[in-house]
C-alpha cells in the first residue's frame, strides 16, 4: 500500500467563503500511481470545514445564509469574553460564531478512489468552507491505496 501526504495552501478572500477544491485534490491524485483506495481531505483549522455537495452559486449563497442564521455573529458567546480567558494570542478574534458553524459541518471527508479517479457522484464537489476569513489556510490531503 502506498500513502501520499500533501499540504494544500489556500488563501481565502472573504469572511464566509466556499471554495471548490476538487481540482486540486484530483491533481494530487493524478501525481500518484494509486488506482484503488481512499483520499482523506482534512482541514487543519477550527473555524473551517470540509463538505461534499453541489458547487452551484445559488446553493452556496443558501449555505452561507443558513450558517449565519444558525450562529449569528451578533449573538453573545462566552468564547468571546476574551478578558475572562487565559493564554490567548494578542490578535485573538471574537469568533465563537465561526467555531459553532464549523462544528455543525465537518473537519474532513473520505472519498473512494476508483480506477485512479475520485469516486464522486455527477454533481458532487469537495468544498472547503472558510468561516472566519480572510486568512491563509491549509488542508492535509492523504491518498492511500494501490
């Protein structure tokens, strides 16, 4: 069995943004000789998420609206009481809402590799969700198989 680990560097450009990372993952897979196995896509941040869904502009706007309603930035959150927390960085943002949004989604997805290609359905894409941007982010892509 072969295992390939790659880090994808991303730079997001909005507070809440959804990015199709499928082509980047396909490129990594193509650079391996793996024909059968799995690809793990893992977000290395607590205010981002990974999901699989249709990459359609109006659906993406619906998702952003849904997340904003689910965890409004204007709500009072204990995590945002920075003066009551210890050992926080000087540039710590008030971002409890972003953490809560991320917890409702997922930090990772696993996709089967079939005949050297991602086993995604016709309308499925791997989506990286930025929930506290804009920022520099990284994804860990792990390709395993034969």
